[in-house]
C-alpha cells in the first residue's frame, strides 16, 4: 500500500512538473490591434488591407466580429488549446450575444482552426467549419496560396453566418467527421492501452477520468469536432471504469458589446466555449 502511494505521489509530481513547464513555454497571445494579425509576414500590406475591409464591412452590416491570426507555431500547445486562449483574451463578438469567430493559422505547424463563439455555433457549427477548412481553405494552402485560402474561407464563413447554406458536400465528406461510430475502434484501443497503464497507478476512478480526458483530446485533434471528442472521452471513461483496461471487457467560456481599446479595433466581450473545427494541409 505504501509503495502504491509513493508511486502515485511521484506520478502526480511528475505531471505537475510537466504541466508547469508547458504553461511556462506557451506561445504568447498577441494583443488585438486589428482584424487581421499576421506574425509571419505571409500577407502583403494590400492583402491584409483587403481582408480587413471585408471583415469591417461585414461587422458594420451584421454586427458579427471575425478576425484572422497567423502565427509561426502554437507548440507545445495544440492549435485547439491556443485558439481558445486567443478567443478568451480577444473576446470577439458582442456581450451576451457572443457572435464572434477567429480563423487561427499556425504556418510552420501546417495547422489551422476556426474558433466559433457561443452565439454562432448554431449556424457555423463544427461540421460546417470542418467543411470550410477541408474543402475551401486547405486546397489553396496546399498550393501555397495563403491569401486565396483565407479570403475564400472568410467569404464562406460570412455567407454561412448570413444564412446561405454550404454547397452539397463531396461524396468523401458525407457522414465523415459527424459520425462518432467510425472512431469506435480507435476509442476502444486507446482506452484499453491508456486505461491499463493509468488505472493501477492512479486508482480506479482517477485512472478512468484521466483516460477519458486523454482520449477526448486525441479525438478532438483527429476529428476536429468537439461533440465527437466529448463522446469519445465519455466512452473511454466508462470503458476504463467498468472494464478496467486490458483486464476488462466491452467498449464503450465567458459571456460577454463591442469595445474599442485605445482607439483601435477591439473585442466586445463575446464568449467562446471550444466550438469550431481544426485541420491540416
């Protein structure tokens, strides 16, 4: 019993040290000074101005705040965690309306994410955001046309928010990321392996809880859809809790009007909760 406690304490200490290191190494969120923030010099001045004008016009018409952020990398964080930190700091969208969205691009990582405010999740949902990324933005990025991909992606986001539906999906995307059943084998294997390691060390319930969290993060990175990640996490938690890893069986924000800081562009207190989608090119 003493040995188990010692091992658990040591494991917890290591996890705390790793977490402290990761927090200290996080990429800083730049201040919100404009609708387009490019820290990689990817866009020309004219391209930036054109995108800014598009977003400014849409904001004046609809009241929705959209922004673009291009950074070299988000490492050691995944782009999902970094984008949510950006959203929490920038607070795009009107207070208690939460109608903001951010297109975050990590150029060196070849990753991008559309982070969606609470108020837009009904129209710019996870599946729609994923299609905009995979069908509209990343094909241009693969050709090295970053401005074209960003402009086309923003245009489609604006159309969707305005109530215009996306074109019919390609055959390869029908029932794609929106169906959690296709991730069943992956969830089973991950829960089996991770649960068998963590449950003896942390105990039955803590081990199952951590296993569910790890599987949820992995599913989020793979699928880019929050509801799939949550479903995968719950399934992994239940499997580990009931089945006990390899010895078991079965399978299982803030609320926030527009604000102008220092005379420049600013967020209005909008809230985000992790809605949106991610992709790579």
